């Protein structure tokens, strides 16, 4: 399984490892859909919105599968995750999805 590393701060001193399974979970639950406002800015409010969306999913279905919980623990609620890191995650996801879509279509 592929792994990726995203930088979570501007100076490059912090990072988070993203597994392919994390990206698949984001896709499965459409976690990034309609997340960013029309201004296109990813700030702490956007990260908070993502956290609240995931929390409500988990509360609605307490027996939700392990993959969403793993994404939360490993990535979304990681101490290093800030708005900069979320922006990097969104970029990584877009590239990953484009790559997988073009591979599937061929």
C-alpha cells in the first residue's frame, strides 16, 4: 500500500504520513466535498468544519467502520494537523484522485 507524506507547517518541520487507505476513506465518505467556501481559502475554520462533519458521522453511526476512525486518529486529529496541512492533504487527494481516475479510464 502506498504512503505519502504531507508537510503540515510552512517551515517544513512537521509532517504527517498519509496512507492510501486514508485517501480511499476520504473518497468513500466524500469528506472534502463542499468543504471549502467559495473564497477558496483553507483556514482553521475549514479544518474545524471537517472535524465537526466527521464527528457527526461518527455520532450518527457509532458502529462506523474502523477506517474512518483510523483517518481521524492518524490524520485529521493529529497534533500536527493545522490549516496548512489540510491544504496539503486536499492537494494530495486531488492529485491521487486524478491519477486513479485516469488509470481506471484507460
